C-alpha cells in the first residue's frame, strides 16, 4: 500500500510537468492567431479611410468651384475653336468656288474670245510625181518641183470645225527641166481642229482641189481631185495674252493622187483669227 501511494505520488510528480507543457502548447497557437488577427484589425481602419476618401463626399470635395469653372472655360474654348475652324473651312470653299477665282488653265484662247473667222497666208513647196510614160515624155522628167503662195479664208461653223477656201498666187517660174510653174490653184476644205496640252493645235484638212502646172518646156497638165492634209498650229498668245491672236502654221497637203500622177506640198505660214 505504501509502495502504491508512493508510485502514484511519483507518477503525479512526473505528469505535472507534462500537463504543464501540453497546456503551454495549446496556449501558443491561440496567441499566434491573436497576433495574426491583430494587424488585420489594425488594417481595417486604413481600408475604412480609403473608402471614406473615395466616397461621394470625397469626390464632391475634390472638385472645387475653381476647377469646375476652369473646366467650363476650357470646354467653351474648344467649342469656339471648332466653330472658327468650321467657319474658316467654309470660307475657303466659298473662295475656291466663287466667281472671283481664277479661270481654269485648260481653257483655250479660242474659248475665251470665240473668233469665228480666220485668214492665213503660207508658202507651199510643191512637187509633182509622174508615173505614166506618156506624161513623163511630155514633161521630160518624172519629178518636178515648184513653189507658190496660198491664201486661206476660214469660217468656223462650230467650235473645232471650220470650212475653208484656198487660192494660189505668185508661183515660182519654171527655169529648169525639173521645175514647174503652178499656173492656178483652188481648194475647198472642211477643217476639224483639236488642242494638245493647251499649247499646240492639230488640224485635218479634207476636201477637193483644182490645179494646173506648166513645165519649163511648155508642157501643161491639170490636176483635179480629192485632197487631204494635216497642219500644226502654235498660238503665240500662249506666250502672252497681250499679243495678237496669231498662229504659226506648218503642215502638208496632197492635192491630187491617182495611178498616173500625184501632186503634194509642204507649207509654213501665219494665220490670224478674228470675230465679226
């Protein structure tokens, strides 16, 4: 019995420290949890302060009357500048489309003044090519050269189309076997004209001509038939509108052509356009 009591007492003495350690171990997690929750509780006021700062009252306080006033002036200034730009744009559009603007550069001189008549004079360097043996024997050669002057009178029916009459005069005298004298020359043509780059004019010539040539040996032959040609014209008013309405001309025309003979000429001259 005494041994049992002594054993129990010894067991109690040994158990007491173990119980104390166990209690300490249970108390420690509680203290850690408390220490962990403490900062969270301390951080909570900071969150509240942020919420209070971002609330409606804080935003209302942040926007002061001066700031609102400055914002209003800025927006009105932007509106005014936009109106100014719009007004300026419409003004430019009006100026560019108004009647006071410059005329298009592509408008030709003829469209400005609308001349309906023209006169011209040119020098024609003509040639006769013969391919018939009998005619060659009469003239003594198969090629003859001669020159003469031509006068033109044209009437413009519509823009770009005219009718024209030609007459030859002042022919060169035939002095050699390969030369001829243009005894007479007349022609009637339709003349369409176009413009290239507002600088050069190109004319076609389609009609009928009557001519008569005499060689140095006295042989003579008439040539009458369909005639056609082309001409380049340079209006000198392209240089300056203060100059007269003159054109430099150059081109070529076939007066007559068949299997026996052909007469043609290269020419250069001057033309004057006017209105009646």
